[in-house]
C-alpha cells in the first residue's frame, strides 16, 4: 500500500475505534462506516470493507490494552517494592505486611489474614493458601499466632517499642 493509502486507512481505523469506544456495537459501527455521514460519505466502502476497518480497530485496541496493562502492572509492582523497602527501613512492619498482601493480590496469590492485637499494632500476616487443606491452614495460623505472641512478650521487642 502506498504512503497515501495507509494514511487514509489509519484515519478510517481511527474513526472506527472512536465509534466502537463510544459504545456502538460491531454491526452498528460497520453499518455507520459503510453508509457514511457528511464526513465519510465520500468513502464509498462496502459492508465487507467496513468489517475490515472494524477488525483493524479491534486489533489496535487489543494491542494498546495489552501494552498498557503490562506496563501498569510493572509500575504497580515497582512502586509497592519501593514502599516495602522504605517501610522496612523505617521499621513499619504493619505497612510491610499490608504491602506484601497487595503484592500477593497483584500476583493472584491467595492469602489468609491473621490479626494479632496486643502491645504491638494490629498485624496482618499473609500465608500462601494455594492448594492448602483447611486443617493445614488452621495449624499454620496457630503456629504464626505462637510466634507473634513470643515476639510480643520478648524483652528485646518490648524495649524497642518503648
């Protein structure tokens, strides 16, 4: 296709994208493109050609969506990891556990929440629960609770908190 032809096609696909994103369904977009308006009646395209423009429009939308989604997920993960590093450096364990939970959500890892209240702030512990039986989940929760109680009651931790 010549340079002029591809510019014309790109503009027509751009209009097809706008129609589709405005809420028109596929058939209405094709009909609109083939029948025309004051702006595009000079196109004189068949229903089949309008279908081709819509196919190109859908492909372009998919490409944009895939690129943006991947980029946004990467940006989100980088931000969360940076926040984790800062929170860990500041000793904000509650923030760290919340960030780990959010990262688990981004990656689709199922978690169990364990809330422990006491001299420490409420802490959310995240445990990978994929393919885990309920009795195993209960056993792990008891183990975590015992560890957290030991931390709460330790002299080293209590002097740090004061």
